[in-house]
């Protein structure tokens, strides 16, 4: 029977030579050594076994997991391993779907800005859960030290970076530089779906009738960016009430300059 060298086998089974040596070390395969030069000599039996290993790797098992299954596996253990891997893959699919939705949001932000810039609509805002990690110039430790914060970071693609500040001009505030809060917000329905609840440290941002638009700004949304909206509201006899909310739709970078596209919501009295 014709024998094959390790580099040829590696190409046939789409593995690295190191992976093949690992399976040999684990005694999953046992190629003979040539008496002439001590090279490994693989037969079709080894190739079939390596293809079995490759199939397991293709469905997400690691080299170590494959080695253990091939050496110690039983039908029962294999079934348990498959069930466990199924859960892992479904979780990965869910994570990728969330990331894909966020990618689409980022991709559509510029188009949405171009369509809505300079136009204002009166509509209800969404009902959101918000976790304010920064209050004024201070870190909000109630949020950042809470166990839920790690879950927020792990599922950050579900959230929008959010800023809020009063609908008052800076010269009307005693400490204008401390009037800004920063957080991460998620629609209440999505929050419930992923196990985020209304109790603290979450703050529920209720649905309210608002004037809404989309703006593009360098850096962070500030009062000067919403002055045109407030002027339009005054002309149309709309009166702002409470805090202005800005949600980041995307961040663009141009040679070190940040430009953020925000969804802006100004509640009405």
C-alpha cells in the first residue's frame, strides 16, 4: 500500500502538520515510521480518522475536545457533547445576529441623517431602560460596580450610547460643565427579552411626546447642537420640558476627528 508524507496528508485533510502531530501525540492516529529515514508514513486509515477529527472541528470542537472524544468518548458522552456544543453555537449565532443588527444600524445612520437633517417631527419616544455610568463629571458607581454592568458590557451591541442634559442654555446653569449625564440605553421590550429589569440601577425613561431629529456633530452632543431645534420649537409654540436625550447611531472617524450621528429627543411640556 502506498504511504503518504505528513505535508501531503495535511493538504488532503486541510489541517496543519502541527494539528496532525497533536492527534498522533494523543494516540488517535499511529502512523508508522520509515526504517530508512524515520519519516511518518500515513495510510488511508489515518486519513479517514483525521477526516473524522476534521468533521468534529468543523462543528466547533477544539483540538483538546476532539482528542478527548476520540479517546474516551462513548455514545452517551458524544450525545452530551453534541448537546453542549449546540447550546454554545446557538449562543454564538444569537451574538452574531445582535452584532449584525448593530452593524446595519451603523451602516444606515448616515443615510438616515441625510434624509432627516434639518427636519423635525413630533412623535412619542420609545420607552427605554438606561444605565447612567456617568453623572456630571463623576463615575456612577451604583451602575459600574453592580453585577449587571458586566452583562451590559457583554451585550453592548444591544445598547445605544446615550447623553442627557437640560434644555437650558449653559449661561442659565450654575455648573454647565456638570449638567451632562452619560449612559447606555436599551428599549424596554428588548431589555425584558434579555433579562434586564426596571429596578435599580436601571432608570426607566418613559415614552413622552417629543420633537425628534437626527444630527451629526463633532465630539459629544452639546447644547449648541440643539439650539436650531429649540429655535424651531419656539417659532411653532412648542415648549421643551425636562431633559434632552441624544442616542448615538454611529461614530465616524476622519484622521483622528470623531463625528457622531445622534438621534435627538426633546420632550414637550
